[in-house]
C-alpha cells in the first residue's frame, strides 16, 4: 500500500496526476492518515543528503500530528455563544491542508539549510522513486531522475556555467554567447552552448552516456587515450562502458576507442514509434515511461529500485540473466511485474518495501 501511496504523491507533486489517480490518492489518505506521516514524509520531501530532524524527533512529531487528526475526527466543533454544533470540514480537506503546511515548513527548512553550500554551490539529491525539475538562474532547466545528485551555483556569474551530476538528468540549456555550459560527471565532461540533451551517469550501471536531442555538444572523455573531444550531432549519443557492463541493446555502434577495460561508442538514439515522432527511449523517463530492450532482470531490477523506491532481491541467480523487452507507462509496481512475468516466467512476493524474486 505504501508504495502506491508514494507513487501517487509523486504524480501529484509533479502535477501529472489524473482525476482517477487523484481520487485513489484521497481514498488512501483517508484510510491511512498515520501511514504517510510516519513513513518518512520529511525524507521524501527533503533534497538533502542528511535528514533535517533526527529519527526520534520525527517520530514524536508524527505522533503529535496523528493525535490531533484523531481529535478532529471524533470531536464536533462547538461555538460557545451560539451553542450550535457545526460540522467540521471533511477529513480529506484537513489532511491536504496539513500536507500543505508540512510541505511549506519542510521547504523553508531545506532553503535555510541548503541555500548555499560551503563552496558556494547548491546541492539537490533525489531519493529513489522521486524526480524533480530545477530552473537555473540563466533560464536553463534540468529534470533530475530518481537516485541522482546535482551540484550547481545559485548564480552563473562566471565565464563558464558549470554543474556536477551523478545520476541522470535531462537538460534544456539556454544559449549565452561566450558563456558555455559544462556538465561534469565521473567519466566525461559535456560542453554546450544551447541545446537539449540527456546525461546518464549512475555508478552502479557500468556505463555513462550523453544523448543529444537538439543543438550540439562537445564531449570530453576523461580517461580516453586518443578520442579527444567528440562532437555529437542531434539523435546521436556517446556511451562510455567498462568491460563489466551488461549489454542492454543490440543496436549498431561505431567504436571510437577501445583500450583496457573502457569502450567509447557512438550510437543512434532509439526512436519510439515512427522515426519522425520525435520521441526517443533515452528521454522516455521524463514522461514517466519505463522502457527496457533486451535488458537482463538484474539490470532491470536496479532501475526498478530507483524508479519505485523499493529493494529487489533475486534469490535464483539463473533468473538474473533472463532478458526482457517491453514498455510500461505510469504503471504500479505490481502491474509491471505482471508484465515481466508474461515475458519470462518467474515468481515473486512483496514484503513491506522489498520484492523477492524466486
């Protein structure tokens, strides 16, 4: 139940929730007002690496709020002068009012605590199951995927606009003459003037890629011997992989450099639907689409952990090597697992926030 609640809350905060999903969210909040209060709402809202309150303080605060809700539920409102019993507002309104107050308080504390890092940079971290959109001072924007960290200055007041990314982000950079925008990742630096592109650099995936949607970018692979600066054209991507990376696609690629455990490849983006649809698999996550093409269950499990904010344990090692191809749009975890079962048979159980595949 809690997984579905967080899914719906994430859709609500992104303003991407349907009327049916909103009704489902309201019903869950009505049925379990104490669950979302005690299940780490502060942590879900926080963009920082450390909690704003210690665990004991959060628990005590949640208990106090839950008691107040119980009082509101059981006691009518009396006006002494009129001696008339008034109906209290519906619990749904009270809960959403309380939620708004909690969000406002959290954001204020986050702003006070993380308004500036010691080196003058801001730090945003998205937890598993969460995404966020950031607008920079120059008008550029980035959608930050789950399990990602972005470090950036409050203002781009230098000759170079620089940010630091770990995870995945979709950037839409405004052009400023003579003021390039540079994204630093662990394995590559991406230099742009004005363009839209996706950068993926999760430490647990064994590869880093930059996918260009429009404009032009220049990629510098930090450990390359001969590649130098690589210029990308629209609908191309650069992928830097290590020897342990599990190949996920059977796409054609041009090898730019291969040395030791590192491979640098240039590939075409994977179109969704017709080639002229303008939609590609590399940015499908921004539209809440989960795509997988010839990916192993082990690799998919890592993505699902970030996507839904859960833990997945594969008990049978042979199941880890099963490969899947498919697509899921705005589905619950249970529905997506059912789709995977139809492609390749396996059994699973869900215990709290852990999925056990066997």
